[in-house]
């Protein structure tokens, strides 16, 4: 930006830096989607085309932002997860700041607004662009679909898992309610108010019973995408041994601390192969070259879409690289 | 959102409230647009279709968000301005909170992230959607266009005007440079590096001279949209007398303070027709009905696109309703 | 601070910058003072020694921080006001940062925490130190008195005046209540619960009536310090003409912009004597030397303690330098 | 606070909430202490009385705020550590808010400003009050000592330990420099500038050599308080078995989640004795009664002052309750 006597106005831009070494979740939500779904006659309680469109837009976001490790969506919302790893620090390091300015180079990527608006905008662009693929008979007309978003930091792995569980429980509860509600309306011929009254105060088992006894619907047989929502992650499983083996090889070890921003490499003797990254308190077994390889692997890895349980340990234990942040 | 044992994770969502009684500017910027403009072969130094597309998307944003009073754009950026008036307070009032919670009902509209992501998303949606209208021969393909954004508060009218001047001076300086650079390259046959060296260290008059003497280009005759950028505002001029006359009519005066959040209307005797809004320190001459009328007028008003000087007083003096926030 | 491999932990310090061109009010409140006042047998409803001690500590704060223009206190609270003027920018300028780092040199004076903790600490230090002067018969013993504090930005002069009015109305309402309550207890022989019930639901006139009819107390005759609280400001009135006259003298004019941070002086021709400070939108008639003089004047000026009305215009009209920020 | 038409000004108070489940460190620093130490003729390079006074003030802070688990100080600075445990959540729970307001009840204890100003004020109060005990021959006179402060969140235990290491390395480096500098000045007769030049560019071994060869000072024999600074923590060691044994007793287990704010106790069957606190991802073996006991134990525990190494594992392994947050 060119200089001028008016440039002082930049002083009013306040920083909104996100705390380092935390999981960053950006969740986006459709704006005014109850009106929107009516306008485009979405199937109720779930419109498979609409969910597939959400997933396609989310997949595009994952591909454009290789630092994202995980995404979860249902209905008109999607959550995107940045690893609490060193990634953002490395970006920061590009600025080569003196130490005392490390906090606030404006526009740097770990500003809350930057992450949030980038994800919201990329998602919206694909949602609008891909619309005709999923709704060929329903051309978009203004007002167009849009999303808002927020970024939240979660300090521990457990906090992150609980966040994912929270969204998935929410999906389940809403879907059971909606499935029951629309069965009463569409198959039971009730008007919406009566259906609402009917369901008021019921618990899960009541709704299961209503579905089964009145409409012969076994909720357990409903499609997983409706009951569980959609999980997106990079599948880095195949051929991963070499990288790990390599990275544990002392000979390959770079004794610098790639995680520390703005610091010259550290060559003090005491740093043996067992030293730890001071930021995320894990052993630092990866050399710079391997970090680069790791990142490439992540970028190339296929983005997988699954409709599986995120609450139990199994998902995380079978895909350890998601929490560990290590491809391969 | 449904309750569950995981809901505690909401506690990690930190508020990012914007200071009341300030002008709020949300500026959005194209992400990676130098690559993008190459991919779609934008005309250099300015592509009129691209600017018209930006303006069309901005006009749509203005129409969807009637609280916006002004927008200014050039190149791949656009700034949107919310009046420092009572509007956001009124939204807040909907929550009917006890006084001590007035600050942070989550998701409320004056959260920085909410305003910013809403504008970024709406703009992106229209930009992608309208692309084919402006570039019919150039279908969009991934990676798609996207924008980031930020919200900044400006306390005084002068700060706001200086912000607008800053962007317009920036537009001028960049455009003069780009016009000269591309003349040297396209008409002068220079390679880009040589053109850059040629312009290095020159001041405005040097560039004007290069354009005129070598390429017979009189910079003053360049299109205003290139030199000044684009200003969007609502034109509430015609038939505006009645409303003003009305609003000064004591008989019509509502002695409540519509600007104060969460407070019952104030009927104390001392509030005569001269009382002031405690928030924005202007006389409060509008009754609630008139406020409503005012808002409707604003919503219906034509959004005007002009390419005019924002730095001198003339623009503001001829369109007093922009700073005053009073339609009519 | 010395460098070490652990220094990365500074990255976790997040900025908390205050918005420029706003009035900054730091309000401090006694922590657990109801217990504290019981321990030291403060007279009820008001203890003159305790108020004088608060005022003495506040006066010391005003003297140590010459950028403060106003303070107001009552009971166990005190509010300190920084002018919305250029002062904080000038401090920032000391850093000589490149423009893009203007926002967050850590530890700089306009960080919320820095202003707030400095005032809280200075106030506490004097309160503890001066205790024995005001309570010679009551030596302090642990737990000692302490205060918490907060900083709030107010964009307009009216917002600031309304803040001051808010605190003074609060003082009045509390004092009327307390005066009535303790009259019922001390003179009327009621137990505290009965007194509370008696006053429950009463309005001001009821309390005035109770005081007058039962205890022959005319509330209007109560000491002003109890009814109005205490206002502190610098009295720069005498001999102030020369400075103003001087400052309007074109010959003395420095065409630089002392208010703009990080910018070389501006020598463009168009800046005549009528140019305005871009930050606080006032004419810039003061040269650097005069600014210095102005500051010295402020530092030397007597700090005045008065018990006067802050709500009506009179206070502000007779002491124009408080809002204008111009000594002399 | 009493209601009035001015109360809208509270809307300008912006929240500054600290992220949950993180270690909170409040560090305070003496303001203008180089001038202050000259005024009161502090011994150089270290004044034992001054350090003892700092430690006494810090001990008082630890005693008044039982949620503090650790403190570390050297020179004119002190760092106070709140456990990342549930404590602040429990305070929050007192508000009994609906879930969607959980974030920002104003004045609540986990606001950055509240924690910071409370610690700064309490420390200052004791520093001023205890001064005469440590400097009986040197009565305080204005300007009085004061401190500023800041709060920083550290997400992981390793981040916290690195913070402590950072401060202790800083103490060591500064003390070695100062010891060398003052030896050159006081014993070597150099003027300060010459001493500074002499030390410029030297590394630790050079300074050790200067001290040893010229002044027969073996730096290793210097007092630990100078070399290591001062660590304060609660000693909950003795008789701690019963509590732990008890808390692991399933029969005593309360199946509610005391850590979750604003939620009714959870009695779902799946919570066996192995359930985890969702906030800090540790097993929840303590009943409410035991939590209460735990807190009492902490409050009663002796605050220990030691001058020991915080960088190696030993300190933390021998005092596991500091990181675990479990007394007993």
C-alpha cells in the first residue's frame, strides 16, 4: 500500500492473534438457511444433494488449505481444524522479525480474522460454484447463499475431541427429532404444530418408538450420513513406514529447532536426538527436509469423506496421524 | 443447539465485541489475485469487466445489508462502512438481557467475526455467481476466487473520512504507477524488469511526463473509475423534505430513548424535545415510527455507483445523510 | 531480557491495545471493602478520613501521570481519565517502527494492562503509605487493602461526560440510601434488616421525607463531598493567554504532524496554518516547542479537588481545557 | 450500582476473558526501578533486603489467593501461576448463567484485568507496607514504588515449565553480568562505561574467568538466591496419603462433573469411576467434599521459599502436586 498522510488510520487496526500451541477450530454456519432450504425445496428431513454439496465445498477447502487436518459437517454447518502443531509458527518465521515484534505482524495468517474469513470465503465460493452440479434443475437466484464463521482455540487434545463429540451429538439429536417430526407430518398427516406438540417432552427412546410403531422406521437403519454427519481427513496411511523410520534416524537429525520462530538454529551440545520441541512438547525427530516431505505428503494425500463415530476412541486410534500431526 | 455433556466446549469461544459509537469499516481483499488475474487474462493495467464485477458484488452486499451506508472499492479490494449510529444497539436490545450481560450475548451481530464473515461470504457468493455475466467466455475453474476481510473501528467522522481518503490516494498512486508501467511494457516494448527500473525513484510528475511525452497519454483523461475507484451509497435525496420536517415536529416526538439498550422507555419530564441521544450525542428528533420509516427508505433507496473524489469536502457536503445517518 | 532457547514463550503474550482517538477511563474499586471498613470501624454512612485518604492517593496518581486530565471518586472507587488526544501516539513514535508494526510493540504504554496496572499499583502504594496519616490510631494489619481496575474507551466527548454523570448519579443514589439506612439504624434504633425492609421500594422523595420527618435531617445540607463525590483536575487557568495567542501565530507554526506516528515531518505545500491533525480532527496550531511547554504547564499545574456537579454543562464550560486537552 | 439513564456507558466495557484450560501466569515488574534502587541506595549487584522484601510481598499474595500454585521472582519481577485446573470454572458456576452467557459475566474472576490488577495491587500493598521492616533506616518518600503486570495463558505443562525456565535463565544471565560488572567497578575501580566495554561481547566462561582471575570470586559460590532467584509454592507433602487413597475409592465417588459450569450433575450410567473431566482431561476421582478438603489443605499449607533449579525435571518430579493440581 502506498504511503500518504492518511496512512495513520492503520493504527486503528487492532490485532486479534490466536493463542499458540492450541487446536484452532473454524466453524461456519449457513445464514438464514431455513428460508433458503424452503426457497429451493430441500427434501425434509435431509436433502442428500445439499449434504453432498456441503461436503464437496468442504473438500475443496481442505485441498486449498493443506494445514487443515480434519473437518466435520452436518446440516448447514462445517467445522475445520488446524493442528496445534508448529505450522503457524513457521509462517510467522517468514517475517524475520526482531523478537520483540513477534506478536503482531499485521495480516499474518494466524490472525483470527484472516483464518476465519479465508475459510468462509473459500467455502462460499465453492458452494455457489458447485450448486448447479448438485441442483441442476434449480438455478441459484439472489439472495444467494452465505455463511458466517468463528475461530475457537482448544488447548488440549481432549478438548478438541470433546468439541467434535459435541457437534456429532448435536447432529444425532437434531436428526432424530427431525426424522420423527417429518414422519409425523409427511406420513402421519399431522400439521407442523401438532407434530411439535407430539414430540414436546419426549426423550430419544420415545422418538425411536414413534418412528418404529407408527411408521415402521427403524432409526438405526437410517443412512449414516444423516445420523453421524460427515468427517473429512487426509488419508496418509499407505507406504508410511519409510518416513517414520527415517525420522527416528539420529544420523538424519537436524539439531535446529524448526519450531522456534525468529531464532537462529540452536547448536548447543546438550541437544541430542531426544530433545523436545519447546512449543508442543513432543520429541523433535524430524529434520527440515523431512518436514518438507511431510507437508508434501499431506498436500498430496487423498481427502477422505466418512460418516463414522467420532466420540469413541476407535476413530482416533486408527488414524493416529490426525492428533499427532505426523503424516506417514 | 442440543445440550450434551460436551457442551462445555462453548466456554472456549471468546467474545470479540466491537466498540460502540464508532464507525465500523470492513475491508475485504482478493486472496492471491495476482495469480488469479493472470489465469483469467485480465486486461492490464485495468480490466473494466473485473471492476464492474467487483462493483456488482458490492452493490449486492449493500442491498442485503441495509445498515451499510457507504462502500468504496478499487482493484481487488472493497471497504464497507456501518454507521456509528444506534443500529447495532437496537439489534442488541432484542436480547432483553439483564444489564450486566449487555456485552456478550454470543453470536450477536456486532461481533467482529460475525460482521466480517457475513460481508466476506456475501461478497464472495455474488462474485462467483456473477462471474459468467462479466466473463462469459472465461468459465471459472478451481481454484476459485476468494477474499479475506477485517473489521476496524473509527471513532470520529474525520477518522472515517481519512480512512476513505487513504484508500483513494492508494488507488491513485497505484493506478498512476500501473498505467506507466504497462505503457512502458505494452507500448514501449520494455521487459517488466526494465520498466520497473525506469520507474524506480520517480515521483508523480515524472510518471505523468513519461506517459505524455513517450506515449501521448494524458493521465487526466484516463477513465475516472481507474483513477478514483468506485463509491457506492444509497441515494435518499428525492422528496426528503417531509421526513425532516416531520422529525423536528415536537408533537410527534417520542420521549423514549430508542438508542439505549435494555432499558424501559424513559418518561421523565426533563426530556424535552432538545434531549440528546446519550450514545451518539445528537439530538433525538425521530420517533420510533419515523425510525422505521427511515430504515425502510434506506432499504428501498437506489444504490448509486460513482467514481468521484472522496477527499475534498464536496462529496460529503452534498450527501449529508451519509455522515448524519439520517435518510431523508 | 536475555535470550535463551526458552524465549519462544513470549509468543504467548497477546496484545491488548486500546483504540486510538478515544477517551480512556481507568476505574479502580476496593476489593472486599465492606469487610475492610468493618475491620477499621469506618464511620457510617461516610467516613471523612477514608474519603480524604482516597483523594490523597488519587492526587498522587494525577501527579505521577501528567497525561491524566481528570479523576472522579466516591466511596471505595476512583475513575482516572486520559485525554483522547495525541499523547499515546507520541509515546508510540519513540519506537520508530516500520509502519506495518505500528500496532503492537509489546509493553508499550497504551496497552490496556499497562495503563490499568500502573494506575492500580500507584494508587494502592499511596493508599497503604498514607494510611497512618489519616488513621493514626488504627495501624494497618494484614490482610491489607487492595484494588482491582479496568480500562474502558469512550469514543465521543458526550460518552465521556455520560460516564462521569453515571458515576455521580450512582454516588448520589447510594449516599441517599446509606444516609437513610444508617439514620434508621443509628438514630432510629432499628436493626439492619428492618431498616432494609423499611427502605425497600422507596423512591428519592420518600427517603428525603424519612430523613426530614423522623430525624430532622435535611439531605440538601449534607456535606457536598458525600453527595457529589470528589473531582480532581489540573487548574491551568491563570496566565493562560500567552500560550494560546502564541499558538495561533503562523510564524511559529511547525508544519510537521506531531500526531502522526512513525512518519517523517510533512513538508508538502498544501499544509497551511489551517491543516488539521488527522487523528483528532482539530486544527494543529501548536508547534513542538509549544507542545512541550503545554506538557510542562500541565505537569506543574495544581491538582484541584472539588465536590461539584459534573452532570450539568457548567462544570465543563468553565473548565474548557479539560475536554479540549489544551493547557492555557 | 444504581440504575440511571447514563448506565448505557457500561456497554463500552469490552470483555477480556482468558482461555480456559490453560496455565495463567501473571508477571509483575517494578516501574522505574533503576531510579528507585539508586534513591534508596540498594546494594549492588544484589540487595538481600530488597529481595527478601519482594519475597515477603509475594508470600502474602500466595496466602491471599489460594488458587495460586507457584510463584517465581528475581530482581524486581515476580511471576504468579494459576493452575489450568477447574478452579476458575467453579467460580464461574456461581453465576448460574444460562449456557449461552457463560462467557462474559462482567467482573468475573477470570477476566485478565481482574486477575492482573488484583495481584499487582495486593503485591504493591504489601511491598509498601513491609518496606520499613526490611529498610528500617530508609523511610519511603514519594514517588513511591509501583509495579505493572500482565497475564499470559500457556496451554501445555511444557509451555509453563519453559516459561519458568525462561525467567530463571534470564536471572542467571543477568546476575552473572551484574556480578562481573560491579566487581569491575567496585573492586576493579573501573568507571561504568569502561566496565561495560570490558564485558561487551563476552560469553559466560569469559565472565567466570574475569571474576575468578581478577577478583578471586568463584561464581558458583555466590548465594543461590542471587543465582537462581526465589521459588514459592505450597508444601502439601506431609500426611498426604489418606487423601489420595480416599479419592481413588469408588464408593466415595460423586458421579457429577464438578468441572462443568452451569450444568446439572450428570447421572448417566456410563460414567463409571474412570470417567474424565472433560475440561482438563484427567480422571475425576475427587468428590465435592474432597475438593473442598483439597482446597482447605491448600489454603492451610505452608508457603515455602526456595532457591532451586526449575529447569531440570527434579524440581517437578519431587513436587508432583504443583503440576497435577492435587493437594495431598
